[in-house]
C-alpha cells in the first residue's frame, strides 16, 4: 500500500507513546489523522500540538472497551473525512494484577481484555467493512507485544494473555481479508526491540470504576522511572527504543505489506526458536525456567 497525502489514518491510544508517534509520522507524510484516546486532557494537547505543526486532525475521546464508542468513532471519522485508509488498533493497558494467577482479581482480567482484546475486535468491526467496501487500498495494524505475542512474561501474565490473543486475531483477520480478495492488508506490531517509554506503566490512572479493584494492592504501583532505577541498582542497564523508531517501522511495514512488524532482535529470535522447539519436541517449556525459579 502506498501512503499518500490526503489519506486518512485512525489511531487509538493516540494521546501519548506509540500511538502519538504513529499519528505524528502519518501527519508528517501528509495523511489526515483521527486521534482516539480515553484521556481527554492528553488527547487535547496531542491534537493541539499536531495542528500547530500543520496537521489535519480530528480527535475524539473513546474508551475502546465500549463497543458503541468505537462505532461512534467510525461514524465520526467517516463523517469528517469520508474515508479511512489506515487503522491502528493501538490502545492498551496493563492489568494491575498481583501475585499468582489464582490470586488475581477478575476485574484485572476483565479490564485488560476489554481494552487489549475487545478494543481491537471493536475496531475491526467498526472500520474494516467500510474499508473493504470502499475498494480503496487500506491497512490494519494491531499492536501486540513480545510479552505474550512471542512468549509470556509470567509476572505480567494477564497482559501476556491479551497480547497473545491479538496475534491470533490478526492472523485470522489476514486470512479473512485474503479470502475476500480485499485491498486491505493486516499487520501485527511488536513494539521494540527494547523497552519503550510509554504511559503503559501508569495505566491505572485511567481505570474505569466498573473495573475497580476489589481490594487494595499489596504493593504500590511502580512507575517506569522507579523500575529503571531498581534495575540500575541491581547492575542491569536497560535499553530503550524511541517510539519514533516504532512509528517508522509501522510505516515501512504498511508500505511493504508486511504482516510481522517484528524488529530484528537476537533476544526475540532466541525466544521464538525456544518456544517453537519446545512445541515441536513436545517438551516442557524450558524457556520459562528463569521465571519458575524466581
């Protein structure tokens, strides 16, 4: 797919982090951008900054876990611009779950699934039929993670499970689009290859009351800065990938009609091989042993 001036890109989770970086990159290439985010103040600032740079922007407060809000987002986008060519289902949250899986609160799972899984599904159903019907070239990018999308980080198991679901959903979407001979492609994004400075660590700030925790956390939420400091104190340096680099990877992948938006990484490749080897050998998942021993 060629990305050309005047096309329209819709990005969820667009007020910060990867979503905002993608919106900026699309705008820099001359696309009109529709920004959707649950955090109104951050969304207003993001839209204002983009407009100040000359971008054509439409912004809307959306909780992607609420189906009707995503359907309304699609109506608003088409009413404003008449078309959508790129859809980035990017909104995501951590779960806030603590301890072992059998100790988790159901609301931790329900909130994470509402945003990370249902939010992607709602986006597909709200936009893809219209994108296909238009007959114009289009592309859908669904944001997953190496945590779950490649192999789970058991200490963040809820998030991992949701991101594994995004991979399978996108594989199925790809097959369905091909079966329809649609001019719409699909990709699954694995941001990285290193850590990213995003608001995911502070997801709890936007947690809806309907998914409120039933009991106080045993430990306070830890910010990214606090985690990075703890890692450095333990003698481990943490590498970070700029979100702008992720956005460039997305644009390159759309243009190349590349399904796996998976940056080269020795660590990721080792995980993929270890997991595949375990499955092919019908062997226990030794690639999880470092976590089992914790």
